[in-house]
C-alpha cells in the first residue's frame, strides 16, 4: 500500500478553463465563455454611432427574449438609462464595451448567464458558430479527457472523481464522451463510497450530467423541470437504465466551491435535495438559467440571454442568484479531507473485516493530520529527541530526524500530535508515534506499519 497525497488541485497546477460549449448548451457559464480567445474579425474602434446601434440591439433582444419578462424590461431600461447618462461614452474598444455592458446587465439581478462575449470566428468565415465550437471541442476534448480530470481509488476503497465539466456524449452520431464516462463509472463499481469533486466545474452538457446521475438512482427519477418565458414546461428525468450493483446505494460526497457554476450546481442541487449526496465545501456561484447566443449585427459580438430556467420539482425553486448551500460548510481547500474522513468513519459503522480496518485506520491518521495539522516550534520538537534502544531521534538544522544505529538518516514531518511520517517517499509504509508517561514526558517510540504491525522501543537516554 502507499500513503495518500491529495490536495486541492489549484495548489498543484494551473487550472485552464475550457469555454468551448455549444450555443445550444443546456448549462453554460458566461464567465467561462468569455475567458478563451477565439479568432475573429475585430472592429478596432467603436464610435458613438456603432455603440448606439449595439445598445439598441441589446435592448430589443433582452425585452423580447429574456426568460422573465418583467425583469427583462427592467434590465433593458437600465441599460438605456446608462447609455443616456454617458456611461459608455469613453469606451472605444470591443473588449472594454463587452466588460462594461456585461457588468451593467448583471447588476440588476446578478444573472451570471447574461452578458456579451466576443464572437467565435467571423460571419464571413463560412462556418457556423456550432461548427466552430464542435471543431474546437474535437481538438481539445481528448486532451481534457472529456472533463474527467482525475479518477482514483483511494485507500479505504473510496472512489474519487475530479470532474471539471460535462462534455458531449456524442457528436454527429459518433460517441465521444459517453465511452469515457461509462468507463469511469465502471472503475468506481467496487468502491464503498464516492467523492465527486466539482470544485472547479463550470457546467456543460445536460445529457452527460444525466448519464452520470442515472447511476445513482435505482429507478427513473424526475430531477428537473424546464420553464420558459412562454410558460411551457418540460420534465427532465433520469432513465433508470445505467445500473451497477450497489452504486445507487453507496454514500456520495460532492465537493463544491465558489467556482462551481451552472451544470456543476445543478448536479449538486439535485443530489442534495434527494438526500442522495452530502455537499461539502463552499456555496456555489448561483447560475441556473439556460442560455442562447444571439449575434449582434453592428459588431463581432454575441449576446448570451437566458431563455429558460430549471426548477427542481421537489423544492419548486432553482439556485439562480442563491447558489447551492453546502451541508457542511468548509473552505474549498479543506473539503476533500473532510469528505474523505466522513466516508471512512461511516464505513467503519458497517461490516468491515480486519484487513479493511487496518487500511482505514492507516488512512485516517493522515487525514486527521491534514484536518488538524500539528505545528511544532523548536522547543516542542525538542521533546521528541532521545535514544530509544537502537533508534535515535535528534535535531538537525531544526528538523527532527530518525536513525537506526549507524544507518541512513531520515527527516521526519509532523502529522498530528506525537505522530510523524517520513519525508522520504521511499518510507511510505511506516510512521513513528511517540507515547508519554503519566507526567507527560515522552517514554516510548513505536514504528507503525501499514500492515497494522507495531514495534515498540523504550526510551533509554535523553539527548
């Protein structure tokens, strides 16, 4: 076995958002859309006439299309008044115009799906937006593994999936993300619990979200209802087709952050409301509306407008502007360890054999150290210095070190009170625990192995 080293991904690598989603995408994050630079024929400068035409187009589209008519009228009026006040008079570039107007559009009701984005390609290129987005997706999707950032079986038989987006299942009749998604779920088939990490998930395709969700419910389930401006409703169900024995019953823990948006929020919202998952982390962004892109005629700019919203039939509400509240509120950086500990503790309440218990106990040592790290100063480290039969612990440059007789010297790192691990990764299978006598002084050293074996050494000399 080897020890666990798991931390919030942002600590270890630069996150790259992938705003390629289709204009027909069901859950789309406007912030993600705006962050990728596509090639386009750009108007270098915007004069007052062009800006006036753009504002007129924006107002007309919002009044005619926005999902909530009364709110749409309020937003349109606000933008018109801002223009009359000269709010955009000094704006000369497309990017600045997009930023300023988007900020104003979202200021009325905080709708994160409403705003301007640069057009993907030129209207003169001959390719539709849908074609360009699909081409971009095909170039990037395999590299991004269809949103599955990490798939792992953690010690204690806990499944762990880092899912940053919900990709296409198929495209033009050809399977793309579906095959990977099914393979991932098969890898998770024998796990006793699952941690689904959505801390950097910005949404994507509804069909992928529903496919994954289908594994977690025993029978077809009505999970959402679409509501459009016209009042029409459409129910969204899981199919009840995708079954893996036990998967509909295992404990699920979903990690969220302030970066979780749109489809990531939908997934957490549905699973939470059905008591199918425990949500751990931070409140999500709060973007629930379904969006379409409309091309403006006066410049290479598109306007994203929410045309409908998605309601959970159990609550009669969505998460727009509110976000999804976690069941256990902790910083996103601590969410993984909290979930992992909960999964293992719950597992111990069931029927575990001796081998499983050893692995769980070993794992909990590290998680406890992550949740409640031991911080030692030089004077407190000195407590652990001494000779323990043929073992020696001593300070070297302020770091506690371990040595057996005249063999190799190893640096130790504190995990929790009186518990240390070896800095050298080659010593992953053993840890050191010190114990104290009735007066609180260190009296013994134990070598603890991941097999459950413990070897005791009594303190013989203080150094």
